[in-house]
C-alpha cells in the first residue's frame, strides 16, 4: 500500500470517525442532560470518578501498550503471533481488575450507604466490564491496522447509545436501584462493544471482500490463541516494544487521569464536588473526543506506516518524508485553530452552556469557572495530541525508553502541583495543573520534531504559527463576547441571551471567513483529504 493510499484511507478513517461520533454522541449528550435532573451530585461523583477510574485504569494498563506495539510497522507480519500477544491482555486485565478492585473496596473511603448504596456491587461490575471489553482486543487491532473505517466508530457509538438509553430508562423507572443502574449499563456497554466486533468478523471472514483484500486471517478460529509449529508463541520484537510502551503507559495513565487519582486517594474534594467537576470535564472534552481523538488515533496509524520507526530523515524515502511533514504541518494548524476558537468563544459562553445543559446545579458555584479554564485546556490537548501522535509513531525503542524517565518526572511533578493547586483554588486547580502538564509534554514533542526534521528542508512546526490578521480577529472576538456576557448573560431573560448568542455568532462567522482568506494551505488540505470522503459517500 503506497503512502498516498495510506493517507487517503487514514483521512477517511479520521473524518468518518469524527462525523459518526458527533451524530451518536449528540444523542448521548441529550440523554445525559435528561438524566441529570434525576441524580444526586454524590451519585454522579462515585460513578463518574471513583468507579469509572477503576474501569479506565484496568483497561488502559492492560491494553494500551499492546495497541501501540502491534499497530507499529506494516500489516505484512505473522498475524498469528501478533494475535497471541494481544490475547495476553485478558489475563493481564484479570490481574489488574482483582488487585485494583481490592484497593477500591478496602483501602479507599467508602461512600455513605444511605446516600450512595451498593458500592461493593459497583466495584465488581466495573472491574468485570473491563475484562469483557478486553476480549475484543484482537478484533480491534486487526480492524485498526487494516483501516476499517466504519466498524470502530459504529461499534463504539452503538455501545455508548445503548448504555445511555438503558441508564435513562432505569433512572426514570427505578431510581431506588442506585448504583445497580450503572452496573447494568456498564456491563451492557462492554458486551455490545465486543459483540459488534465479533459479529462483523464472523460475517467478513471468508467473504469475497476479505478474499479480494487478501486479508491475513481466513477464519474465526485463527483469531484464537494458537501455537506456531517450530516457532515462538509471540513475536519477541513486538513483545519487547510492548514492554517499553507498558512502562510509558503506566506513567501516561497517571498524567491523563491524574486529577481523578488525587481526588480518589487524597480526598481533596467531597463526592458532590467530584460529581460537578466530572460533568464539567465531560462537557468541556466533547470536542476532544469528537475531533482530536479520532485524528490522533487515525494519523498515528498513518505516520507509523509511512515512516520507518527509529530511522532518521536521510535514511527514509524522500517522498514519504515530504508527505509526513506536509501532513503534520496541516494537522498542527488544524488543531491549533480549532483549539483557539474553543478557547476564545468558550470563555464567554461557559455559564450559558452549563445553565442550558444542567440548570442551576451546574451554572452556579464553580461550574462556569471550571468550564472557562477547560476551554483553555482544550487548546493544550489539541496540540499535544498531534505532536505526541507523530513522536510516538517515529520514536525507536531506545527513545521510547528514555522518554519514560521524562514521563516519570512529569507524573510526580503533576501530582504535587495538582495537590497544592487544589488546596489553593479548589477544583479549578486540577485544570490548571493539567495545562502545565500538557505544556511540558508539548515542549518535549516539539523539541523531538524539530530535531527529527533538522537535517531536512521541511519545517512542519510552522503549522503552530497562525496568521497575524487571524490572531487579531481572535482578540477582537474575545473582547466583544466578553463584554456581551457581562451585559446580556445569564440572568436577564431569554431575549438578552439571544442577543448574547447573536453577538457570538457574528464574531464566529467573521473568524471563519478570515480563516478561509488567510489559511489557504490548510483549507486546501481539508478540502483535498477530508471533504472528498463525504462527497464519495453521498454518490
């Protein structure tokens, strides 16, 4: 598969992922807004912080390193050994689920049973759901490596929607069930996700389409662990790379979920405040999940396939290096402008968004300040996602190992800063600590990218420099919408709110027009790589 074809399929994967996730997540968003009217802040805090942290920690530690290692390089490999390696995620998941489950049950503060009943059942159910989800890991990696565009998004979206629908139905009909509601919903989510992959491969394997694509697996039995005669059980090169990524994944998990670990283990916030923080965090991260995550996951595959891991620029094909540099520059400009737009307009519309979404429970108190700070954090998330995407796809094993020491120092620093900033500025301190953490990681990745392209004529980091005119428009828009919020939002009636929204729409339109006029290279990239995918779908 040529680099141009890989780029085409990658952008198709990213754009389809973003579009379908917006569609399905919009339904989820509406259902969650409805359910918020029936739930206490304490219950939300236990489910969305304490139990979800258990689930995400087990899943991340059990599979992230395997995904990174098994998606590196060409699809032409001994897939039997790769599949054998991927099945090791299941016993690893059982190990982490049991160990962490005991910690959650016996070492952490247990919620008041009169406020949040059935906590023990919640720990067991969320740990079990993580193990169920890991059963689909070989299917996920096969689909991602071969750029199956719709499967991943449809499977995840259907599982999320089914989880939300069941949650809303049970919350309305049986609110006295408490955590049992979320236990059943989480188990349904994991089961639907795995079943979608299994059903797809049952239909796909052996079909004319699989034969046409020369798919490396011919039958479902080949997706189970099996011995290779006169050969090792796994590919030891992949296994060693997995171990390197595992050490990094452990540290990355602390950095990614650091604020939840601080909340869970140090009790700096009560369960009610944790619930508000988590709702605002989820609301603020919508764009990151809709746009940035699909781009990061899809283009990691692109860079890993086009560039040879561990080789410098001079030892690689010139056309591949040129394409990688051009794509990286355009991606950096795309996420930078998206992040700047969210930061500028998010500041003036945070309180209004929270009031519409969750009522006074969210729009009063620290909620608006949390979302304003999160709007800035989204900018850091956007840039870090793309820079680390390229860095991890091109680093050799030794560079990955060295970076682990950087991550270790960052983890310790982040946890300390989170603890002190939270005591100083409450839950807002978590977001400020995250901004600091992301800033350091971005600086490290920029240093690596600069060194990687130093001996070539390509300068993809220029994608982080927007045009001066566009920067001026952003500043003017921020000032106008800031004054608009003071005079028209949010306790002066719906007419004043509509005026506030209209001012934002006018400034946003001006920004987009300026973007089209000044960032012509980016517009060409989006038109040539993303939009044709939708055009083809419609024909």
